[in-house]
C-alpha cells in the first residue's frame, strides 16, 4: 500500500524499515554510507533534511519533514484501513 509522506512522494508502507530524525548520529552515518553506495534519494526539494526513511532494499530517502510527522502520516493511514474493515 502506497502512502504519501510529503508532497509528490509516495512510499510503499510495507517496505519501510525505519523512520529516523536526521540529526541523529546514526542517521548521519547511514546517510554517508547510502551516498557512497548511490542508494540515497534527496526528496527535500531544497529544504533542510529533517528525517530519513530507510527502505528494505537499503535505500535512504531524505525528507524535509520531521520524523514524527512522517510517522503520524504512516500510522494514520494504517488506522483508517483497520477501522474500515
């Protein structure tokens, strides 16, 4: 199931492994590793990167929204799907 995490960016919710804030030291190291291996997608549209989504394929998606906001969007969609059944 695809979920819109920011304007024009849709992600397959089932493939997301982690949503982390970008100011975290581990996130910075992952960003460097992903950049070196050509598995980083900058989806900030010129804004400052505030969060990163880690996908099961090893790709890192940089977003301009806070990690808490991204998580809220992901879980909001999940809750709506469960209530409609």
